[in-house]
C-alpha cells in the first residue's frame, strides 16, 4: 500500500472554477490521483421517474430539478464522498457551488491504525477543518459519507487490536465521533445528509448491516437538527443484488467506486433529494 500525501486539498467548483481533488482507489489506503475533469453540466429539468415497475434499482436520477439552483453544497467524507462530489460537479456546477472537502482513505474514527497501517495525519484533522469550512462557505446543505471507509478494521485508544463496526467498542466510538461531527455541521441549522452502505450481502455484509443500523440510529437521534439519511442501497441494489451494468453502462469503475455515468446520476438524485420538495 502506498502512502497518501498529507496535504488536504479542498476543491470548490462553480461554473467558473474547477479544482481537482484526489480520492483513493478501493477500500484501503492508496496514492491519490488527479480527479477527472468535470463534464458539461446538464440543464435543469424535472426529476426522472422512480424505480421501474419490475422493482429494479433506480440508479439515481437523469435530470436535475429546477429547485437545485444557487445552492452551495459541502461534501465531506471518504473516497465514495469524493465520487459523489465529482458527480455533483458534473451535474450541477452551473449555477451552484460544490465544495469537495472529502479525503480518500479517511473516515470519522481518528484511529491509531487502519488495516494494520498508520493513517494519514489529515484523517485526524476534521474536527478543526470542518468548522472552518462551514464558516467560509456557509453551505445550504452538507453531504457526509464515511459509511464505506469506516467498515475497515481500525484500532484506537490504547488497544493494540483492530475492531470494526460490529464490535460494541467500535460502535461506541463511531457514535461519539459522529455526534461530534453533527454538532459541528449543524451549529447554524444547516441540514446534513448521510448515506447508507451499499451491498449488505457478501463477505462485508455483517459490517454493512451494522453500519446501516448505526446510521439509522444516528438519524433518529439528530432528526430535530435536520439530519437525514439518503439510501444509496435503494439506488444501486435490489433483492437480487447490486447489478454491475445497466443498459450497457458500467455502474462501477475499476476501483469499485461509481463510474462516471453512475456518479453523475447518483449525485443528481442526491441534490434533488436535498432541495426538491417532491423528492424528499
């Protein structure tokens, strides 16, 4: 595993500016790579229909709702957050401001080790960085996703062994860290949107399910502060699993993150869910 740069790069994308933010490739730390340049944004249109009659996954939305205009959205979290921020840049940077504060390979836990390695120093600075982001950008909404990275086994405190979200001590620390984060992000009554895990089958199924329970409990605990949960699982998966192609389009790229096509659709759906009343 190669080590990431310790410098945190913040990308702010509007119709007139685009700065690249790197992410990580896959579930474990990897060197950052330049994010792909944003594609031309779509013109506002009415939301696409919901799931098809056969119950297939929705795979986001094709069209941005006209209500998504003049908005500032701050995206925080791991490499999946970075993918969603890239999708928002592609779908909505015209007339909106997308602030990408995600760091690939970083969750909310501020651990001592992750998968046997010391985490990047930047992973532990969010409690200082995020209040500054909120003050500087005054976002209309925040998207926070660490549901992928914080499934990785981690150690913290004085314990030498790594644990994951299925362990009570990990869950307790996750709750404490997320409560602290929510306090920072909602201090000025800014709505915060979390996302659940993806596939709850397979070898990581127990962790995904435990993470989903933790996130639902968190939303219930902070509902009065405007914290909401967006279900990526419903967009990407159905009872038979999580399709990897749709109508010839790849849903995931070679790193396991959403493909350019998928992240743009997922980002459009997320923005519509934030700002279009009919989608909430």
